[in-house]
C-alpha cells in the first residue's frame, strides 16, 4: 500500500506532466487570440467543469463555517496574478527563455519555504535542485528562436515568484480546506476576474473575439485541455501534493514538466531531439530523485 508521501509524489508527477503540455496548448491558443480572451475562455470552461463535479456529486464541496478570505487571496495569487503575468510573458519571449526562467522557480520556493515555513532543505536536496535546474537550462539552450522583450522577461520572472508564494500559501491552507475546495474557490475567483477584465478591456468586441477564436479547432482543443484537464485536474493534484510534501519536494517536480513539454514538442510538433536533450533529461530526473531521496522525515 502506498504511503501518504508516495501519494503526494505521484500527485506531483501527474500534475506537472499535465502542466508540461500546457505550454504547448497555450502557445497554440495565443497564436489565434489575445491573452485576456484566452484566460476568459479558459476559466469559463474551468468554472463549468468544477460546478458539474459538484452537481453530479463526483466531488464534495463543504465551505460552511470556513473563512473564505484565505482561498480568495490564493485565487488572486493564482490564477489571477500568475496567469496574467505568465500569458503576457509567453507571448513576448522565446520558448527557450521561458524554460530557463521557469527553472528558477524551485529555488524561489525552497528559499521561501525555509524562511517562512521552516522547511529547510538538506544540503543534498539543494544539490539536487541545482542539478535539476542545470538540466532545464541545458535543454532550453537549444530552444526555438525569436525575440525576447524586456517586458516579457519581467512578466515571467514575476509570474514564477508569485507561483512560489502560491505554493507556500497552499501548504498552510490545506490544514483547513480540501484540495478540491481550494481549487474551486481559486478558479471561481479566476472566472469572475477574467470575465470582467476581458469585457472591460475589449468591451463589445469581446464576444466577437471569442467567436472568432472558437471558430478554430486548435483553440477549442486548447481551452478544453487548459480549462478542464490542467486547471481542474492538475491543480487539484498539485494542491494535494502540497498537503503531503514539503514545498521543496513537491515543486521540484515542476522541472519534470520541462521534460514533458520538450517531448510533446518532439512527438506532436516534430521538434528535433538531440543528445543534449538526453543529457538534460538525465540531469532533471536525477535532481528530482536526489531531492526526494534525501528529504528529512515528513511531518
């Protein structure tokens, strides 16, 4: 029988496998429409799916007697701030730069976890984090061409810093809320915010822009994956993982998402797969193994 720690590791691996494909679907959708229209459509799908899960009693939602300010703040951090920053960052930077910047996120998270939650990684765990990050940087060196803008770079840096705070806050809130309850409130906040913001930004053109985007099969596939599979499924698994593991152990699996993202590009988009990719993947997976192998006993 699996231990709670093993379940947390499996959930993290599953979540970041799904997130690994998210970059591909986000890029596909952003080739068709603007970031705010994508976010509005994505979280509308998410809100509908979450409520279907409640109405069909597949998952239980019980928020009675619980203060919702914590989960609402969590929703402001992610998806609101994180997705605004990440989507504009993805639109105005290259894929290779995105990969290198995303690799820094485990360092942010581990450092903040040590400072704020007293979850100090061991020396060997820090070594594993560095090894995994080197793998992400190596695989990103051979990324696609294009041009990075200063604004795009700053948006990505800010996005992954916000993501680190999100991971820490989830760790605290899972003592009161279930992973599904946190996911439900988070994405209800996201749905309301992005629907209002899209109409505030584009006014009467919003419906027309949504209609144009929905005329493309790639966009429909993207929002179904991003809104249904990634937002609902992956975030519930990530929140569950953070309730069972320290932030360093859970979020290091984020670099596994890079492996999935590159492999998706190779299989689906026909990108080149080189010996550099093999070495990079070995470093990433080796670093993840070290971080979890030499962890302190979970509390």
